[in-house]
DNA sequence: CGAGGTGCGTTTGCATACAGTTCTGCGTTT
DNA sequence: AAACGCAGAACTGTATGCAAACGCACCTCG
C-alpha cells in the first residue's frame, strides 16, 4: 500500500476535508493523535507519511510536521537510532506508564499549589465544581451504571479544572501535551476500573478537602498520590493482560 | 531584508553548511535555539522564516519545522490569536521565570527520587561526581575567580547528572526541552550570581547529602528548593533591571 | 548449501513553486 | 489636515517534485 499514489494528487484543492477550523497542520496533529490514542494506529506499528496524508486528504507536508510534533511529545518514537528515522507508534509498557503518571502527577501538583494560592473567593466555586464532578463519579460507583468512557471523561474534567485555574500558560501547554497520553493507558485499564472507582472517589475527596483547607503541600501530595495509585492499578492490569494490550 | 532572495537558491546542494551530523531539521532546531538562548534573536522580536533560512543556508522547510518545535517548547510564541500565526521570540518575564523554574524543579525532583532508588553501589559514584562539581563551585565562590559562563556550566552539569542517572526516557526528553530555557534567564542573572554563589553551593550540598541518605522526599524537596530559590534570586534581579533584560 | 554482496523499490527529507491572507503605506476625498 | 479606502507587497501555509538513503530480496560465489 501507499505505493503509486497518483490518484488524488490535488484532491484537497476543492477544500472538502479541511472544513474544520485552524490550519491543516493542527488538524493533522489532532487527527493523528486521535488515531494513536484510540488505537487505530496500533502501538509498535510503523507510520507512513504518505498513507496518513491520503487518509486525511492533505499533502505530506503538514502530516510530516504533525508526526514530528508527536515524536517530541512521546506518541511516536524513531526506530533505528539516528538518521532517516523510521517512525513507530510508541508502545505501551509498564515502565513508560509509571514514568508518565509520575510526571503528570507532579505537574498537576504544581497546578494544585497554584489553586491554593488563589484568594478564597475564587477558590470556593472551584471546589464546588470539583465536588459536583466527584458526586457524579461517586454516584456511578455506587450504582455501577456508567460506562467506562463516561467515567474517563468525568475524571479528566476533574483534573482539567485544576489545571485551568491553577496552572500558568507553560504548565497548561505541557499538561495539554502529556495528558492525552494517559488516555491510551486508561483504555487498557478500563476493564477493571469500575471496581476500583470508589478508591478514586476517595482520593478525589482528599484532594478537594486539601484545596478547601488551602494547604499547598497537602494538595500537591494528594494529586501526586492519586496519579501514583492510578499507575499502580494500571501496572496490575498490565501484569495480568500483558504489555501492549489487546487492541 | 528577507525580500527578494533569489541569490542562493540551491546553495546547499553541494553540502557545504550541513557538514555537521544529523538532519537539517535538527540542525536548524539547535541553531535557532542557540540564537534565541544567546540573545541574538531578541525577546519580543518576530521571526522570519525566510530570513533564518538564508542565515542557515537551507530552505524554509526545515526552518519551519524547527520553529514549530520551538513554539511547542515555549521558546517562541504566536502573536495574533489564531490563524496565520506571526511568531515572536518569547519574552522574558518574571511570571514566566517563576513558572519555568517551578516546573523544572519539579521534574528534577522526580529524577532525584529515581536516583535514590538506585542500589547503593551505583549511587556512590554519583555522589562522588556531584561532590566534585560542587567542590569546583565552592572553590570559585571563595576565590571569586570564575567567570559566569563557567559557573553556569558547572551548575548545569550538576543537574544534568541527576537527570542522567535518575530519569527515564520521557523525563529526559522533557527536561532536555525545558532546561535550555533556563539559560536565557541565567544570562540576565549572571551579573549578580557570584555573590549568591555560596548559597547555591550550600543548597547543592543539601541535595548531595539527601542523595547519600537515600531519602527520596528529602532529595525531591531539596532540588525543588534549589530551583525555587533560584527563581527568587532571579525575580529580584528582574525587579531591579526591568523585564526583558538589557540584551 | 550457506553466506555475503549487489541492485531495486519504497520512503523519508529537502527545496521550490503557488495561493491566500493580512498588514502597511499612499492617495484621495471630505 | 485628517481619515478612510484601496492597492500592493510580503509573509505564511500547502502542495509537489526530486534526490538520497535504508531495507529487502535475489543472485552469485565459495
């Protein structure tokens, strides 16, 4: 495949697929990231520029740029040491998960400190929102009703709130680059998440209380603990099902 | 400038300027980063692809990619909200410095924890190296002899050692992207660094002792404190000399 | 029969051409 | 004289062509 592609050379001319907003490069970046995160590009498989370009109805240039971005953020690795890199989708390993979760926990810890340094008038509505999200999680935990996707989204929103109010521009960008990668692992983890959900709810409750008390160290610690526990739970699942999952 | 540049269209054909190793894109990335870090591209000024391409003797394509990398890492920002980004060299502000130092301190804290978890046989030679570097700093501090560049390099090597032995691949990459940005601020700071050098030496000593004792929390805390103190000192200088420095 | 070399195909990386958009500067009009 | 509008230029973003390099397979020689 991806051999003689003289079929749609200027197919994107009539602006069919670029209907979204933003530039093609950003579109390509998001699309390819989605493909990787959702597992449509399996971990360990190698990436073909021309193939993706055709799939996204654009030229190789923006696709190329997007792949390089993804490489820098860790979604893509280069096989073979130097020169003429052959890009592969980053595999999912236990060590990588541990490192990834440690990093994001640490970053969110910083953001959590930022939240505590807001005046109390601003902190109050934030805790209200956090509590509302955690309520929903708690409700799902007791009712065993929600499907994994919903749980994931609520949890993600919970953490994003902290970033939104506690992180500066740099930290926000950094987090935005790393956070989606946790979704790759989360999908592995989804199977066994529901039974541990109450633990997560409790950890979140600890975080909220720390925010309310305004104790920076406690917030930092609680956020890191939440992620580290997540890494532990994830590591357990990986031990059972094997690395790289069953995509 | 950067107007009608029909002079050296295929000048790079004979492989004159690409004599180094690696691809052009990586070369461009390093070169432009150097230009920014060393202040030859002043903070706040806007970046012209064509101009840089001519300066580096290559086409706009790799330059373009490099600029996008730099943007993602925070060396470059886009002026004008969305669409048709006009890139500018990231300005140096007090808030940014604080955020930057907090982030890198946190990341090195993780690496520090990693170091403490090595078996003692491997940890010993590391502390020896750390001590040797700190000796040199201490010597300079008492003799008031070294020039700022040397001090910077020794301090950088100190922190890089911790990354080298305590960080995984992800953390190493992340740190490698962020660390050079501290140099931009360090140059601002250079003027008043020598008189505070003994403080830095003491902080390093604390770090080393924490590593020796194998106390993860202590190492983490000590590293973060070192960076936070640095940010404080830097903030003081910025208050005096004004933002954006006197490049 | 095995091992090493060579040649071809595929793919990446770079350069350049082209189109769209925005900013600037000058002229005209009120 | 000042302000608004138009025209022109310049810069960014994208597409495509071209060359070199990597990998694989086949063929040949020991």
